[in-house]
C-alpha cells in the first residue's frame, strides 16, 4: 500500500515514516501543501495522512481541492488543531478520520489499517486483479489463482503501481518514485531489475509486462483483460 504523508516538521515526519514502513507501507513525504496537491494530481496513492498547518497551502485547502476533483482517496487528518470546530471543518471537508497531536503511534497504525479496510469494503475485497493475478492491497500478498507468489517489498510496489494502471502505460519515473521511499539511493537501472524479476515470475501465468519504448511499461493479461 502506498501512502502520501504531509508533515512540515522533519523530526515528526521521520518518526511517521518509520512507523508506516514498519506496517509494510510505501510512503512518499512532502512538507508543504503545494507539493501535496501536485503529488495527489500526478501519482496514485492508497491513503493520505494530512497535516493541516502546512506552508504554502493549508491542509484543509488541499483536502477541499482533492474532493473537488472527485477523488475518493481515504484521508486521515493528523494535526495539532484539536478544537471541536476544527474537527467538524475537517470532517465536513471530506476527511475520513481525524487524529489530534500528540498521539500514540500504535493508534495511528491501527486507524490507518481500519481506514483502508473501510475504503475497500473489508480486507477481503481490497484487491487489484488482472487475469489469474490478484494483489491484496491490505495484506500485500500476491496470488496466482490460489497460490501465493513470493515478492520482495520493491517488487510488490512496482507491481502495485502497474496494476493500478493496468492496460495503460506508466512511466519509469513514476515506478522509480514508487520504490524510492524504501531507499533514497535507488539507481537508475533499478526498475529494469525489478521488471525483469517480475516477468520471470508472472509470464508463465500469462501476465505480461511490456516495455513501451520512450514511454514506460504496461501490464496486461494474455486473455486481453486489463482489470
């Protein structure tokens, strides 16, 4: 699962990043509202952890713009604003949950799990499917028919990004972004490595990852399905 974290305090952001990664999430971090708005408009996420007191654009404005564009992305507000009026404003603007600082990391992790389950109508239906392939976005397990495929964390993130846009081209830059939060020094050839590994594991089952020269990659099933 890929999360966008917005937090302008670097020390707190580092704590939150580590807490989310302990849960197995891939996390992108931005420290201001304009960067958050740009990321939300150009990338695919499974949840948003949103601070309200952000530089350049207030978090509440980020949320309003997100909902105005028709997005149903699960949003948890995480803020020092704890007044009832602030909670009401956040929830009325489209937030799914609201957690005030200070908070317990265990509670944050539990609320995120619940948020994703609710959004997908329960963990059993929180999946991306293509042909015989199924990726459970909550447990992060990958199955061909009923048999689980063992993938590394980065292989799962690349596959998740491809499946979110199944049948459409996704750029190498976007795939690199999906795994960059795991290691700030991801090399320029990393994506080719993970694509090669995924092809070896998926192609025998009729799942193909095509290279579209100059544009990126596309995943499809041999039966012609794209979702």
